[in-house]
C-alpha cells in the first residue's frame, strides 16, 4: 500500500494533474511541504490524547505528507525500508539516547 501511494505521488510529480493537492504541494515547494509535515506531526500528538479514530486519520495524513517529502527530495521509499532493516536486531538502550532536555 505505501509503495503504491509513493508511486502515485512520484507520478504526480512527473506528470502533474490539474487540481491535484499533491501537485499543489510540489508547486509550492519544500517549505510548504515541510510546513505540512510539521502541522500533521502536531495533529498526531494531539489526536493521541483523544480517540483512536482521530489518531488513525492523523497518522495517515502524516504518512502521506512524509511520502510527498521523500518524493520532493528524490529519496526512494526503499531507502527508508533499508534503513529500518539495518536497525533490526540492534540493541538500543536508554543510555544510548540523549535526554529529551538535550535535544
């Protein structure tokens, strides 16, 4: 499903379709795409405190906007999949992580 959606987003970038929201984002450029990713991230956080249906909807919105960002930066979805596979099985402990106050 994610691969199909990503492919559709890339197609919109290569072959714009009038009235397409995806093309609107590409036309506005990276700053607009980043703004939407930020907005959707905040909405996920808020939805997580509310009900499950809202959370599902907001995570879907965020996922879509992240895929648009990847397409804008010409990063294949497979690069993310590879990165996650490279992390599989690696031990991560809290001592390896920065404190939230240090971020």
